[in-house]
């Protein structure tokens, strides 16, 4: 699209002036209304949209964050993974700003993200620093390590508990939405588990796989001589002398 505001915004992004680019897009809202920007964002390159979104968070509101559609935002979130940011701070900031924006529907955004290749990985990136909390929430229905938990599924195996996620009547919320309404990781985890259980399951399994990989790598780093050996195996002196 060759709209002057878009052309100006793209040039400013190339020049590294993200604030100026956001201002150019915001000026379109002032002159032509919200709908005009919504239409233009459909054709705005995902990488340029991401450049604007990742520069703003809940503390620095952007008109783009307020008007971006779930599908547009999902493409930007998946693209964010290419930055290779180990802290994922920008990812968390823009997800919190957009998914929990005033008057929005968090579930629509989370579903759109999960529907894209790499979307569940991006949600796992968002929750990676809270993996233990998410695991505890899955098992106990609560985020409070020292408080009461849900004992209704205590007798279930892990596989049975995973299967039960898709049965709404089998696992009613132990904590209410209002108790976790933090517009952050707790609310996102709660929304996934009780409104999008299949997505929650996929994200949980990704977090588990990453934890196992990290444990395996740590074991190799601490015991380099065991690389390639089956877990728990070792070769004693007599075995070595016999060769």
C-alpha cells in the first residue's frame, strides 16, 4: 500500500526512528480514524509492525497496539523469535500490552498465535522463566506454592491429568479469573488452561522438553567424559584392562 503515512513510517523504521514511525501511523488515526489504520495494518510488513510493537509495552501505550488485529499480531509474535533475545523481555512487554489491552479479547490473540507454526514456542518463550510455576499450576490448580491446592486430581497420573485438560467438567478452576487478573503471566496461564486447554497442553510439553534438554546439557558439561554413554552407565577399571 502506498499511503503516505505508511511510506513515511517504513522510511523511519529503516532509519531506526521507531517512535517517529509510530507517530506517523498515529497521525493517520487523527486524520482518517481508527478504521483507516486497521485497514493499512493488514498490508503493513510483519517485520515493520514488529519493530513498532516491540518498542512499546504496557507502560508506553501505542495506538498500533490498541488497533492491531489478532492475526497481524500473531505474525509479529512468531517473527519476534528471530531476534534471539534470551531474556524475552520485549516479547513479554508487547504480549502484555496487546493481549490484555482494554476492551480486548485475550483468547482471540492467544488462539491466533497458537494457530501459526512457532506460535506455541513463542508462548513458551513468554513463560520460560515461570516454567516451575506453570507446572505447579497444572498439577495443583494454584500459583501459590505455600497455599492450598486442588486435590481433586491427586490420584491421576500425569498422562491422565493432561488428558483431563480437554474435559471442562473434569477440571473446574480452583482459582477464579479475578484472583489472577494481573495482565501478566498468571492471567495468561489461567486463560490458556481453562479457555484454550489444547494450547496450554502444547506449551507445557514444550517447556518440559526444554527443561529436559537443559538438564541433559548440564550433565554433559559437568561430566564431559560421559558424553555418548547411556544414562547411568559407566566403565570400571576391570572393563578397561580387559580390552
